[in-house]
């Protein structure tokens, strides 16, 4: 399975690395993940090239005609930026799981039946799979709490899910 990642995913990982002093890139090495050319362009525009592990990624192609046809079929996607449109179209076409912290993209993906996870859900999944430790996940949650990244009620649910992991 290949996970698709969006710009918000990478900016939040970069924030966690820069300010929380937690680097999750090394845990992604053994996973298959990708993005579209448009997301790669956004990452470059944000000057995150030196952080972004491009050599570990799959750039999943989507041609212009495919995107135009997809937007005609789902006109509400025009509310998203081009990078998010390409992610939705690619995830839908290839039946991929999308990891996003972009609320609009997450909601649209859910509505369209695209398998999608927010970053915390993804990290909990990595914890369940033994890829990251519970202690590391608790450190991540502590950082997210300190910067009010997510709603308190969501953080409590995720902490509860962490406590249930054996």
C-alpha cells in the first residue's frame, strides 16, 4: 500500500522537527509513500527542500486530462487548491490512503469515500504497528498540546487510544 501525503502533512512534520525536536522522517523510510508533482512544487515553494526526503518518495503522475475530467465529475473540488485536487484525484483513481492535516481536503476525501487519515491517526497507526514507541507518541502528543495544534477533545481521544495499545 502506498500512502499519499499532502503539504500540511509535511509542514506539520517539519514543525514537529524544528520546534518539538522530534524527527519522524526516519520512521517513514520503510513505508511506501508518495505525493503528486503539485505537492512537491508547494514543498519547494515553502523552502522545505532540505527537510523533505524526496529520494524516499514516489511521485505519482496524474495527467492534465485526467484532472480535468475528474473536476468535471466532481465540481466541488474546485474549492481546493491544485495540489489538493491532484491528491484527491490520484487517491480516488488508485484507491490510495491519503494522509492530510488539511481540514478541507480531509472532509472532501471522507465524503468521496477516499481512505484518509489525519497526522495523529497515522502516528497512532505507526504506534500500533510498533514502528514508533508509545513513549515517542506521548512526546508528540505533549508537543501538539503545547501549541494547541488540535482540539483538546481530539487529543483526549487519541491519548485514550494510545493507552489501549499493548
